[in-house]
C-alpha cells in the first residue's frame, strides 16, 4: 500500500487526469483511483474532498448537481481549461522528478 504522504503532491494530478476523461463524482473518482492502482492507493474521503475544494478554489474544476441519490443531488466535477493546463504542468513535473530520483533509487542499495 502506498502512503498518503508519498502521494500528497500528486492527488490533484490524479483527480484531474480522471476528470480529463469525463465528468465524474467523488465516490466514483475514489473508486477509479483504487482500481487503477490495483488497490495500492486508497484515497481517503476527507483527502478527496479537500482536493476538490483546492482545485475548485484555483479554478481547475467546476462542480454541478447531478443525479439524486438517497434524496440528495450528487455533485459532479468537470475539468476546466485552466485545469487541463495545470495537469500538463504536473505531468511534465513528474517526468523531471523521475529523472532526478531514479539515478539514486535504481542503483543497488548497500547495507549500512
């Protein structure tokens, strides 16, 4: 299982990548993350909604009411053009991070 600390800087990108494929809602996004990572990363509901709030505040996503379930309208999210730009920046950043970290972690580890 991957810790939330390890994923903290990339939760925004994961959610935006999912929304780039189409509008969705919180539970389904959390389930998609769990499925795509083969259960290696389980995003907590509180983390998920904190990310939604941050992305919305930054203008990267919009929300709107959808289907009514259990008497409440389900909130759907969609990526904005600014969100698509931010996702592209985060994807490029990830590639740079990998090139910096890989040389250290791909060499054989020695006992200290």
